C-alpha cells in the first residue's frame, strides 16, 4: 500500500530543511486546495537535511551504518525465513472462512506494502525482515509500517482485498461502481488529503485511507469484512453509508465463493531479493520523493 501522510513544511532553504512528519496522533491543520485538513496524531519526527544529503546516515546507530552500503538484495531473506508464517496462515484462514479457497495469493519482500496491478501477489516491505532493518526504517522514516502483528495482519487483509478485486474483476461491476465509485479516477498516492473520522468510510488502517480512491475504499471495507473480530454490523450501525458498503462486500464475496477466480500472475514487481541498489540509495530516493511530494503540494 501507499502511505498517506500530510507533511506540513515549516521552513525550507537549500541549507536547512526541516520537515515534520505527521502521522497517527499528531495534531495539525493544513490549508490545502482541497480544504482544511485536520490530522490527529501524537508523534512527530523531525528529519533534517535527510532528503538532499547523506546527513541522515549520521543519525543512524553506529552498529547499523555499515549496512547502508550493502545491496537491498543481500539484506533480504526469503519470505519463508522471516517469521511471518503464522500471520500469513491467519490471512489464509480468514479467506477460507469466506470460502475464498481458490485464490492463489503469494507474498514476497518488495520495497513497500502493495499489491501489483492485475496480480494476486502481496509485497511486504523488506525493512520488516529483521530488527536491524526495522531500526534503520524507524530512524530514517520515523515509524515502521506493519511492525506489530495487529498492524501487519490489517495490511495483509487490505492487500488481499486488491487481490480479490483483481481476481474477480470486481471494479468492472456496475453495482461495485455504484457503491465505491469510478475506479479510473486519477490517483496521486504520494499526497492525499483525507478527513479523519469521515462517517461514510470504513476504517481498517489508521487514518482515512479508504478516502483516497475507490479501490482503496473497497480494500479497506474488504479487510473489515474478513476480520473475524470486526463486529462491523454493531460498530457501523449508525453509519448507514459505510454499513451499506460492508454489507455489499459481504454479498459479493458470497458470490465470488461460488466462482473460480481468474488465474492471475503472481509477478513479483519490485522484488527486494533482486534489488542490486544499496540500502543508502534506496532511502535517498525514497526520502527525496517524499520531500518533493511535499514541496510540490
Ligand atoms: Zn491499497
């Protein structure tokens, strides 16, 4: 998946660039063309000069600095050796509980959380592979998406939603579009304004991710429907639009269970085990991209 963050830039110049990363819990308001956006969160991370120079390396614990010169591929184990088996089995169990037993979903280490277009593959970011990589991610980015088992399974469910949508071509259905909207709308994953707590949307991941695109809206709704602990009929009983989405997804999943899915590729786009670039190069590109996105918006 793509991260949703709004980055209020406090001040910038070529020499000193301060960026406040706002995510879960930080309280801020930014005025954007789309309107006034409230971000509710608690943590902030200040990253100084990190996007344009290698200064960021200096804030890494010494024990990890030497890893930055190594290739991403050399640091990435096989997914089977990373200790995620129980969580992946949990996802498969939840899919089986909905009788979605013919899906061929494959997981692998990529460079972020996502499901490649028209595949039933799920990329799990390589920086979750071990403690050292998680520590580097936390230092340079400020947080580690999917670090806890609870967050990990929520992300897996979300990406599985994309796999199901691809395998059954759900977004081509007229009734799907009536509920979630036109899936062909333009999508800027780097910068999306959302309104926390918007009642018409289902929340699986924190923030307002469902608001970013009809396909994300579906994936978030799917994730809540397959979560055996979601108790969604009670939680969303007073939110009629969100509840309608949940009931609709439950209904189409029952239909899917009767059909064979399309046999799709499980092509591993951005396969971390094939990335020859160094870890330093990976972070420089990623953080530069985030910064440019901030400045552009
Ligand atoms: Zn998604």
